[in-house]
C-alpha cells in the first residue's frame, strides 16, 4: 500500500470514529437531561400526549419492570408495544418453541424461527426494536416452585398464559407479593381482559372465580381455534392497561374492578363490565388467607387437583389399535370396505382433510343420540350391532370416548379406537395428508 | 310479564342453537333471575345434554360470568334479582386461551 493510500485510509477511519463518537454521545444521558438525546427523539410522540405526564411519565416507564408470562397469542402482540414505549426491564417467561401453527397469530416470531424458544425469538425482535430496554428471558414452565423467584423484583405481571391452572398460580403469587396483574385470554373470535389485585386492594382471580370450571368446559387455542387479530387485539389492550398502570392513570380512588369483553364476529364490539370488588372470604386475598407463599411453595396448594383434568383413557388396551395395524390390516388390506371407519371430529375439522372412506359423526352428535341405534342407522344405513367399526379423531382422545359410547350405549360388539388418531396416522404413515 | 334481552357470549351460544342474542317475554309475575334461568333450561336449551354446560348444582356453572345490565350479578342480588323491562342479562364463558 502506498503512503498516499495509507493516509487516505487514516482520514477515513478518523471520520468514522468521529461519527461513532457522536452516536455514542447521543445514547448517553448527561447531567443536564435525565435521558439520552436519542431517547428524547424516540419517545417524543408519546411524551407530547399530555396525559402521559411528559418526561416524568417517560421516566416512570423507564424505571418499571414488567414480567410477561407467555410469548404466544397475547404476549407476542403486547411485547413490542411495551418495548417500544420504553419500559426499562421486560421479563419473558415461556418454555415453548415456535411452531408453524403459531405464526398466524404470534407474529413477533417468523418462519425462520420455527424450533427456536419463543422467549429468545421475542428477545431478538425487541432488542432490535428498542436497545434501551433490558430483556430478560426465563425459558422455563411457570410452577409453584419457581414463580416466587421469577416474580420477585418486578412491578407488574402480565398473564398471557393459556390454562386455568397457570391463571390461578399467577394470581396467587402476585397477591402474595403485592403485584398488580394484567390478565387476559382469548379463544375463537373473542377475548377477555381484567386488572387483578390492583395495588393489593382490587379483586384477584379467585375473587372472580372461587371455583374452577369443570375441565371438560375448558378449551385451548389448539383445540378450539383462534383468529389471530382477535386475540392480537386483546394482547394490544394489555399493553395499554400496563402503560396506564405505570403512568398512574388508575388510582386506588378511581379504580373500579372490571372485565372487558372483545367480540370480533359478527360485529366487532368491546364492552366493559363492572365487576365485584375484593371478597373478604377470598382464600388468597381475603381477611384470612390460606393460600400463602409458604403454602404455595411447599406444594400444599395442589393446583392440578384443584383444576382437575379430563380423563380420556376410557378404553382398555385391547379396545385400541395402532395406526400401523390400521394401515396394514385395514386401510390397505380391506379395500372392499367391510368395516366402518368412523371419524368423530367436528365437521369443520373433518372438512379440512379426512380419509375418503370415513363417515363423519362428531362425538357431540353421537352423545346426543343417547344410545339410539335407530338414530345411528339414519347416519350409517348399513350398520348392525355386529359391524366391525374403527373410530378415529384428531389426536385419539374423543375417539376413545366415542368407542366407549358405541360399546356401552349402542351395544356394538366390535368397535376399536385408532390410537393417536388422524394426526398420528399422518405423522407415522402418510405425511402427504394435510395436517392443521 | 317482563321483556328482557338475553345474551350468550364467549362461545356459550352453543347451548341455544348458536344464536347469541334473544328477546324474551317472561310470563311470570315479579320474575326474578331464577325464573329466567329456569325458562332458559326448560324452553331455550333444546338438547337436554347441554343443560350441564349451563347449570351445575342448581346454579350457573363455575366458569360462566353472569351480568345484569353489564354489571356482575353478585352486585345485583344474583338469582334473587327482580327483572325489569328492558334488562339485558348476559352469560359469558370465561376464556382461557392465550
């Protein structure tokens, strides 16, 4: 390299160094102002909304620590707004990995992140969105034994989980630590949102729901389906509530317990219901609480037992066959169809993909026949009590219940459940069939 | 007789032929919410297997929130609340998905 070229290179490096120093200076706060110049520019549009309190409000956001439990349908639309608003520290608890079936609603993730931990995937996006925010990830499943350690040090908790069990746990731990919870949920085209244990005087989850729902009435997004923007909107509402809490828009004086209900179909509506206050007899936040930190951490409060679970295992091993056996002994062997293949999924599931020879009677419809063979015959004209019948559903749960009904109520003698259902068949035998 | 509007939200409309909003004329004097709930069980829910989706131990099933004119029924006297013309009674399932 010639001297001239070297000198030119030195000049270029000097200029680059000066630019970088200027950028760095921009990010540094100085004694004169409480935030860096870059932060003033970044949060300007929000600070000039008068009700935020300007710089004072922005500093409240900057000094806040918010814990988001679940980076799924609710967490993923909520997180970018929290980070964008400049909340100082955001914790994300989620041990799930990104799956293709999440991406229609969990749009913080993307197709290149399939297989990655959701909390890490979200962190990557949020770090790029706002480098001023400290993102902490907890790739664990929230449990009675780790919840207190994780919650400690946070100011607010956002419940973006998906089961009654975790919802009771989040609320119980938050009450014991005096934390306000923003709690939301969604399914299908609807969503709900509430602020719980507000400043340790508002009602908690147990005040609203002292008795858990029967397990067979609880549906998940995987089971019941969900429209992305419907649950997404509720996640965004959570961010609004969180910002309001931090900015002290709610006070002990003006706070009224509420439950918001968003409906996406047929006409969109957002309603706010006035709810009960804290209940004196609440086991967690009432006058004589039994759900204490000690009782939770020792495992004395049995959340599994309290919430219960559905029992699908109602068939004996000889009443079930594997998908491999179904394929070799029935599907390919008996092309003449001298057995009945009954698919008990809901019709709108069945319509997505199914075996050409399958007859569709949803398990609910089967139940509603109350064992009437006449009614069964209306749907399957050639059926007799001795017919050989194989039953399948999506995962092999409802098909067991249907098998039990057919044998016990309809008195059919030769009914078998296909273990693992249609999806297990697709996974093990024929991956060319669409799975949803 | 009392004229009220009854709503089944949060997917609870499955028990009433998937119709979310119903206008009801209840032919009972001094009708209470209990009379309306009985009417729903006897005259609106057509499939007897669906009653357990709505009722448990003679009350509204846990996990269903009952609202009287957009207010938690607990603040309004629950089953003993006396219905008035134009009341909106809403039942909504609690959602758990996230």
